[in-house]
């Protein structure tokens, strides 16, 4: 197994451990990330609308 696959397996294991042991905090973290991505997408859309308006 190469190092990249090993690191990916460790990362997935840590994420699963976090979700299983602290589900509320994990859900809040995911909601925060999704909110940040949504805000970023809305900002890009607004920029493009204003650019071509």
C-alpha cells in the first residue's frame, strides 16, 4: 500500500471516529462548511451578474 492510500485510509478513519463519537459537533461542522460554500457560490453568482449586467 502506498503512502497516499494509507493517509486517505487514516483520514477516513478519523472522520468516522469523529462522527460516531461526537455526532452533534460533526453535524454542526458540516453545516458550517456547507454554509460557507453556499455563501461563496452566491458571491460568485452576484459578481458574474454584476459583471455582465
